[in-house]
């Protein structure tokens, strides 16, 4: 089975190598081919292929291996599920094999199809965002390393520019260093002398101050570790994936409205999972000063300027940002979507290397005492801190990044607590606030809806004394008393408010009647107050006076 990726490169998968019967090999190959129509990269194909091998090996070890997919039984699929359901890798295997088997029409129905359709739980996130102190340590380490490299290259670039402009005294130490720098810029290396041992040492070690990389070709080129540090800073700032740096073109510049001293970079971001031709998006990033996001892009361009110029001379089609000087010749890339022969997206063109591999990131972290690769955790930290999707969908943002993240959960506890308290306060405001009694009290004053115990202690005092609340607000007052004599009028009012809800726009009804309706609902539904039975019975006792009072209340013509 030959699969062609979006870049037009072919990769072959030999199903005859699988340890199962030939009919099953062919069935898996056909399903693989149909599924491959949805892929953008050979990385996806390789992921499927490794899981197909494991599934075939599982089947071959059964007492009675099936000859074809129609020989798969429920017990076989259950055993496959039981062996894999407990781990994230196992769940991934289950998902891939299910997707392939469901491509075969012979498994469209029946017990085996039902077993395949069983829900596979989502993977438990293995990576968490950094705590603040952890993130600070990673970023500070990367800043120190990249800034040191950027300052070294900038200083030597200024000297080289002066030497090329003829503004350095000929024969001086600066002039001689400028001469070496010119060769470094043109070839990627300093002049070297062949020793009897076969080693080639830097010719001008005394002049350059040593033979280390930083003192020789590193004067104008980033070291791979320094390029990795730059990538760490870019991920921390913009939330870009590690794979982005293998393919990132040199940013272009656009006009900055009203800001002649600033520059806006247009950065092309590859979305490898998007498909259907929508593989790239453009982010506009402005450098308007030392603390602006675009300043890091400016420094990245300055630190890679000689690498990009040399790459352009060696292979004119190269236009990539993330370039360093390779440590050694001939190191091959492992990305099957960028074969070594693909000069448009090379892993290395001696003496340069491009992008940041997973191996480079792990080595960088280990050498700096930071544990594992920082990219996934840095991206997760940036995405959750930003609070919005970055190069992914809203659903992915919530389900993959925000909800499973322990740091977000910890920070959110206070928000949830505040929300719960606010909800409680709102709920308390929407219930009857007074007292329900069996009979009226002689000392209480009757209002249009309740009896008032003491209007002088009203929560809503009037300017001239007494209570300033309208009669509907009496239902929220702690001085209110409701006895059976009020039930018919309150039940009739409740009925009219419900009718108004269907006749008025929702916003208007909510503004004028929502809270009063909820307080009446509270009286009606709570058996410890009035309850549904007594409420329905009260509707039969509504008097003409009750109807008149309710009508005036609804028209706003009945004031305290």
C-alpha cells in the first residue's frame, strides 16, 4: 500500500509482512487505503501502521487466529479491548483499529460490530501546564542562553559590517577578525589548518580567543542548543507546537498603522491536522518596543541572518527561519514528511541544520537540569493562560487543554466558590422573604399582597419615613406575613404573571416580573409554606376585589 502525503511524497507499507493470513492482510490493506484519504502527513500513516502491526501480532498469538476480518469474534475483540483499555497508548490502539475495521462492510452489523462500537474512554492527559515557578525557571534558562547568543552574533555582525564597509584600520586586530568573520559568513566555518593527526584546528585560535564553537563559527551562527532555546521562548510567548519550527517560513513584514517606528510581522503557522488545503494561517505580531511580542521575532531574525543568507546561497529555494550551524555533517532527519532528499524542507544542508527535533528538545532540557522536553507543557501553559484557542478549535481548547489541567482547576476553585455564593445570593433573593402564618395578627397592617409587621424597619425606607417599596416587593421583605386570606389573591397574581410571560418579549417580562414570579413559585411549590394543593384550592376562592387589586398591580396603578 503506497500513501501519498500532501507534499506529494510517497511512503509504502508492506502488508505482506504482517503475521496473519493473506486474506486478512488484504482486508487490512484495503481499509488502510480508504482511511488514508483523510491524512495529511506520513506521520499519521506511520502511527496507524505501528498499531496495525501490534493488532496483527495479537491475532497471530491467539489459539485460532482468524483468516479474515469476518472471522473476528466478539471474544477476540473483547480480549483486545481488555488488554489495551487501561493505558493512553492502549486507548489510542483501540481507536485506530476500530476506525480501520469499521471501514470493512462485513463488520457493519452483528455482534462484532456492536463490540467495535463500544465507547472508548478519552485519554488521561499525561502533560500538565507549568506552575508559575516551574515556568519561570524554564523561560529564564532559555532567555539567558538565547540572549547571550543574540548579543554575540549582533556584536560580530556589527564588526563584519564595518569591515566590509572599509571602516576598520587595515592590519589591526579588528580588521583581521573581520576577515575571518567574512569567511565564516561565506562558508560557515573559520580557516583551518590540517594537523599530522588528521584533525583540522582553527588557524587563528589566539586571534579569536580560543577554538570553541562560540569563539569560531558560533560568532555568526546559532548553536543547535541556542536555536532550541529560541524555540522554547517562542512557544512560551505564542503557544506554537514543536513541529512548527521545522517548517516556519521567514516572517514577512506589513505596514503598522500610525506607528512609523514599529514593524508588524506576518508569521505563517502550519496547522498539520486541518486538512482540505487549509493547512496554514497567518498571525500578525507587532514589534513596538522592548516588551512587545514582536521583539522576540526581531531578535530571531537578527540571530539567524547569516544562517539564512548562507542557506540561500547553498539552496536558493530555502526560506526557513529556524536555522543553526550543525555540529557534524550527515545527520539525518527522522521526519518522514521531509525526506533527506527533499531540499525544499531539509533536516540538514551542511553546514546548516533546520528546525528543532524532539531529540534536541530533550537534550536541551537534560543539559539544563529541566527534566523532559518543555514544549508540550509550555504550550499548555500558554494556551490555558491565554484563555482562548491557539491554532486549534474551541472544543479542543476546552476538552484537551482547560478542563483536564490541574493548574486551571486549582486557580478555578476560587472562581467556582464566588460563583456559588453569588448563585446562592440570587436564589435567596428569589424566594419569599417573610413568614407564613395560619391566621392574621391584629397588629399588622394589610398591604395589596401581604400583611406588614413594621413598615418603619423596611429594607427600603422612604425619604419621608415609612416604607418606599412597591407592593410586589413586599414578597421579598422580612416583615411580610402571609396567611390563608392572602392565598387567593397571590394565586391569581401568579396565574396572570404566567400568562404575561407568553405575551411579552422575554427580556421585558424578565425585567418587570421575573423576581416576583419566582417568589410566588416558592410559596406555591414549598409544602412548608403554602404548597400546590392549597394553592390550587385558593384559585377557587378568588374574589372580585382580588381581581381588581391584581389588575391595578399589573398596570402599575396601585402605589403604597
